[in-house]
């Protein structure tokens, strides 16, 4: 199945792209997604322990199962304000 | 929703607009907080900042923070505006205004909302240092290599 992934801030600069399409196994979990992202975008490795993922514009926990067509946001810790 | 205003903008934040957005006949207090661009951080001199947001999610997150604050305190109205793009020293980066019958809950709620914004809303800042280097501010991330 295919999902869309968007990168923000330092993640966008390191990957060099705003967004990409990922091909995942059906019923991929969030921790599995993270492994795929680090495999496809090894330049994010230095951020591995602090990467944050949101699915369809919402924070999710590690038990989240992804679905075809989901939009995933990948970003480093926030620093607004 | 009608008792709150949430906005991500590239324009200058006008504090009077925030105050007007929370004026209410049942309010005895209005608190306004402005976050402004500081020149010195731990002795390092900032030249300017760049802010980036995941706009749609940022607005949803701010709205849920406001909803939570309204459950904790008897607030009349709340307005939150965060600016993105290029900001100079002294520019207002974020404004939070709240109104309530009495001042105590208004002070507390405004601080709560601002603290939560810094914790969870998907907005990021990049420091352009006076020495010409640039660096994303990502709390907890080590070895964030400067980019030029």
C-alpha cells in the first residue's frame, strides 16, 4: 500500500524533499514505518531517537496501524513560541 | 469555535487585534502575552529567525489546547496567533490573549496555553546567528550541525 510522507524543518533539509510516497506492507505499524523511513532516508539517522510522526494531522501512539492513503508527517521536536 | 480565534500568519501581529478578539461583556480581565524575538541566547547573538509550521495541524493542536484550557478555567474568549517566515529582533512571534470574569484564571490560562504551544504545536524556528551561521532549534536533538 502507498502512503504520503511530509518532512518539516530539519527533516526537510536533511532529506532534501518536502514530501515523498512510501510503499509499505499492509497494516504497517508506526515503529515499522520508522524503520522504513530510516532505511529510505538514512540521512535522518542522527535524528532517529527524536523523530516525531503524526498521521493525518494528528499525534498517534506506537500502536497506530497505517492505512492506504494515509498522510504522515515526519518532524523533529517542535520549537515554536 | 466562535469564542476562539486561531491563526498562523506571515504578517505582523497586531496586539490590538488580539485584545479586540477577546473583548467580552462578561470579562473583568484580559491578559495578553506576546513572545518576541530575543537578540541574545546564552551569549550568542541572533540576527534573525525563520519560523516554519505544519499549518493545518498547528491550528488543530492550538484549538485543542484552547479547548483544554476552557475546561480548566472559566474563560470567555481566547485568541492565539503565531507568525511564520522571517522575523527580525523585537518582532512578535506569537500572541496569546484570553478573557475571563476575574484576573487569576486569566493569568493561569494564558501561561498554560503558551507552555503547551511550546510543547506540542508543530512549529519550528531556525536561528540565523550574527556570525552568519544558521541552526534549527530542536530541543533534545544533539549535534544539530549548523548550516550556512
